[in-house]
C-alpha cells in the first residue's frame, strides 16, 4: 500500500499525528488483534497454548524478550513475525542518518533541521518491513558494528569529536523506532554483551566514551540455546537481569502438529513450478508418520546429544528426500503417479547426516548405523500401532516354503503387485490393511502397503532381509 501523502512537518501536524514508542505500537496493535480474534503469529504451529501466551504477555508488559530453545524451534521465524504488529507506516525526518521522529527529534541534527526549517522540514515514510534489523551473533562482532564508531573522515573535516555528526552509527541506533534482533546471543563476546547494558536499561549509548546521549526508541529481542544461556561462561549474568521476558520454546508435542508443520514447509509437490517432473508423488499417511517417528526417536535417544536437539528441519528434509526418491522412480519407470514406499526411507540418511549430534561416535559410519537403527525402530513403532488388531502369522508361515520376495526402489508398483499375486495370502492381507488404513485400492497404494507389511514383519523378527546387487529381498 502507498504511504500517507504528508511530505512536510506542517502537513504531518494537520493529520493529527502523535508520536508513539515502538513498544506502545506493538502493544496497541496486539490488543487490537486480540480483540478482533485474529491470529497473532500465522504459520506457527503447536505454540498456541504454550509459547504464544508468553510472547503476548511480554509485549503487553513492554519487555525486551529472549527466545530460549533448541535449534529448529521457530525462534527466528517468530522474531521475524514481530514487525507485523507495528504500524504500517511511520514518518521520519529527512536528512538524518537514523530514524528520527519529526515532532520529537532526539538527534542534534534533527533538532537543528526542525529549528531552521520549522514546518517546512521534509519527512519520509518508513514501512514496517524496513523497521526490523537482525544480526547473527558471531565472535567477530564488534562494538562498532552494534553501537557505532568515530568517523575519522568527518573528524578530519574539522568537526569536534563530541559532535554527533562525527559518529558512524551501528546497527542498534539505526534500528531506532524499530525492532532489533540478535540471534544466538551467547555467542557474543562478553565485552560486547557488556556494551548492551545501557541500551537495555537506560536506552542510551556512548561511542568511544564521548557524552553522546541518544534516547533510543527500540525493542530488543534475542534468541539463545538453553545450554549456552544457562552457562555463566557464555552469557554475563547482568545482561540476563536486564532482559524482561525469557520465552521457552519446544518441539511439536504431538505427531499431528509435526506432520502439519512438515506439510506446510516441505516441498512435496514436484509436478508444479519452473521444473516440473511430470510425476505426481503421493505419500501415504503411515509413511509420513514413520518419517516423523524417526525424528521423535532421535530426540529421546541416548546416542544423540539432547543439548543440541534435533531440528524440525530434519523432518522437513527427510520428507523431501522420500518424495525425491519416489519421484526418481517415477521418472525412470515412466509412471505418472507414484506412491512413496518403505524402500524410499533408506535415502533419508543423506538428509539426516549432520542434523543429529552423537554423544559418542566410534567411527565414521556410526552416524549412518544410528540412522538406520532409528528407521527400523520407527517402522516397528508405527506398524505395531496401526496393525495391532491384525494377524500376519499366515504371511510369515507362507515364507517358510522357501519363498524369496524381491523389493527395492527400482521396482514399479505394477511389477510389485504382480509379484504379490504369486503369494495370495500377502495380496489378501494387503487388501485388508488398505481398508484398515482407509487407502484407495490402486497398484501404487497396494504396493506401498504390501512392502509395509513385509518390512513390519522384518523389524518384528518374523522375516529376514538381505541385499544383493543393489536389490532387496525378503525371505524367512
């Protein structure tokens, strides 16, 4: 939308404009959204009853806030949604290095412009999207980056060091009348953290010790990992004391919430966009649950460092890997519609590597062995839960007749179903499970369910499995 038409201070006065601080803006617009029953943080799932109330209370209290949680818990995403609670446009004085209110300028430059030009002083309009600044904390961040530094070129021109015009302002002053976020706050060097004391408490800054007082109007927000935040060596205690609200985040508490997050964030529709494959990939619900179960098991595994966590991005990347392998099968076999199968799970190792941190890795293959173990346990958990009222003894006994069943991701669904018909009890049982899972009886779904049964029997030690020349075989 276009900004208001006022172009000078005089025209701005005629609109009835009144200055409002950033935190009052956030509070005002939040109250309006709450009364209107609007969603405060659209796209954020699983936090309605836990995290979002903490954020709302922090904004209502006009606090600076810190989002405390493991990686992949939507901390940065929530920070970037905060500007939606700001007014769409605000006026600022033209010719001033930082955003300065036209009616209440805090900088000497702004005050001089207003004194000299009065109501004819020019103003500009700043959109709320430009009022959010973000900085990733790294050990090389300096005070000059955040607060500012003396501009020696301006000083050489004859200006006094105590003159504000000789200063080059850092990110925080340039975020005046906006929101400034620091990601991974504990990674800032302690001396840099100390530099934030006055900004958080007194809202003023000093550059090189010169008495330059800027009454900053900004909302400061941070993110941090609990392990770093609770370690006194990583974040100085007085800085903690100055942060008004600390908000604890968490991973999805239910499988349904996790699956919704994956569905909304993963790229699963491969038959659209600038590079369509012509293959429609369908992922059965039970396979999506297995993919999520792998991550849920990793979050409780003693072999995985729980202080680092297992990001939601792992679930998203794994879902995309499963779809990619099914898509590859469709491209190679010429199928226009492909249903993802258990065999596609073996490729999620590539998208899981590096996303889990092991507590003790004996060799380079330890991570892959752990991933394969988690996949097997996830298949067992989901299979036993979905088929607890079914009996598969007849299928297992049929394999006692020295039957070997070929499987693998290079076999199309039609061929897989044809092979199943050679074992009538397997075909019949697959039909029963299709009805139990409320799936359509197509070759794609029948093949997916048939392989699910075989893998379920394998992880429950009723069948064995081996690989030969890149192909998988099930037998007794």
